[in-house]
């Protein structure tokens, strides 16, 4: 352990290289590629260093996914160095997870995080990149106080566009995620039954996915994998929490399985019914599945996100269901989660004109919500993940959906 910036017996900024670097699903060449792509951007824009502070920014460029808990974290990239900045409470784990170096700051003094940053940003730096969409007003003021005379410029948008283009190694990990999704989905289907509480179904799925992830890698941090399972009126929102409501015969159900592996989120979502579905429910469900099928067929290189959304809107409009659509038709996948990260440049919405390109990973997930009291009430949602290829789009979810498979009778 070294502490070059300490002037007394209290450690303020130091290193703790405890153990060796951990297993990563990504090669050194892959991580170097990411860092060098950003270095090229910095050089082109005359930026002397970049300080990433978001979960997704730090994880994408270093491999380290932090636990916030009210402390600041960073990843400082220069033309010569790549270093994560972590809190003392995390010990040597950030060092073991980082592709690059790591320094630690202690809680013993309020400004120690900024002391750590000062030791990493080159002397004479005039322009420093930060993530405008992650830095709060308070944080921005503290940065200005710590680095007077430095111009802060945005690197979040450039980083987002880099992340939308996935490498072959990222595709491989995302494929593993969708495989684990299917394990969770089967566990949901096996756990469903009249009188079973939502949380018991969710627990069965999450445990199945965690166990599958645990046995699939030489070493993996098992964190943040979860399942949302809703029934009846609780299906009206895509992100409604699990409750202790018990499943009833004829309930519309919503399966949502989300494994998290090395910071990479994947998902499968399905509409199901317990034992039976009314004619009104079947009619709406089949229409939503028709939109799912049409949207899946539209995925491919050269397709504009907004064009896909507008075409699917026309299908709903023809059935007078467009007013019940609740969100966009899909989004990019990668380093993101329910509480952090978004690659907003690739979303299947009317206001996004991005053209899909080979390498991108995008979901198709149409949803409508019919209010309580109306025939067929409930939320209907299907969700698959596609890798955009040179000639089309590969569905890497490949799990059944619709009435033939998803009415659970037992």
C-alpha cells in the first residue's frame, strides 16, 4: 500500500493492489480498443483528459461496476493512462476489476475524491471531458472549484455512440445473457399456478438465473439479476414491482427476466395467462403478437428507427389501439440497467431518426395497456433481442410467445 499524498498518519489517496486481476469476459485487446477509441476522440477534440463518473461509462471503459452508496467514483482516461478512482470502503476489488490502474481515496477528508483526480489529470490541462448527462449541478460546481481555469466539455454523447456499436466479444456476452433469460422464463412458467404469490414466481426465476450465471463463468460477480412478475391489474406498467398478490384463474400475467452479467443487461418479456383467457383478452393478445411479428421482420441494417415506429403505429391505429400504446417499440442493449445507463440514440421511437447498422443490438417490445373495467383489461408485452447483421437481424432470444404456448394450464 502506498500513500504519496498523505501528510500524516491518515491515508487520503493511496493504492491497494490486493490480489491479482480477476477474470473478464473481454480480452485486453477488446478493452484497449474501447479506451483507444475514446482517446482518438479526445485527440480530435483537443481534450486533455476525460473523467467518467457514470456506472455505464466506468464499466464500459474499465470493467469495474461500482456500488454508489453516496460516494463518488471515477475513471480518468488520458493518452497515456487509464485509472479508476474508488472509495476506500471497496478495498482492492476495484483494482482487481479494472482494465488499467486504480487509486483509492479515503473518507478522512471531504475533498479526497478531487485530490485523487488532481493526481491523474495532466499538469497544464486546459480542456477536460465529463459526462454532462450524469454530473449534477452540485458536482459540477465542486469540479469547477477543484480545477479553476479548466474548460469542461461533454464526452457522454460521443461515448454513447461508441457503445451502440457492439464488438463480437460483446455479442458473445449478450448471447449468454439471452440464454440465461430463457432459463429464467422457463422457471417462471413452471412456478405459475392459481394461488401462488407473485413474489414466489419471481424468486424461482431469479434463483434459476443466478445459478445459471454462477456455473457459466470461471469467475463472476453475482449482482443485480432480478425478475419482475406481475398479475392482473399490476401488468399495466412495464416496471411495476413484485407484490404478494396471489395469481387467480384467468389472470393476465407479465414475465420479465433480467440477468445482469459483468454490467451487461439482457431481458425477455412475455404475456401469459393463468389457466384460461377470455375472448377479449385473446383478441388483444393476438393483435399485439401481430405487431411483435411485424416489428421483428422490420429489423435490419438501413432501417430507420422512426420509420419502424411509425409503421407499427399504423397497425395499432387500424384497430383503434394506438391510444393504449405505452412506450417505444425497443431500445439498444449493452452496459445498462434499470437504475443506470441508456443508449438513447438507438430507440425505436417516432422522434429518433437513427439508422440501424450492423453490430447494433436492439430489442423489439411492443406493449399496449387496456384500462381496468374494459374487456381484455391488462398490459400486453412481448420482448426479443436482435443483433443487426450485414444482411438482416438475428433473433437471439428465440423463445415462444402467444396463446399457443403461454396459457399456463395446471
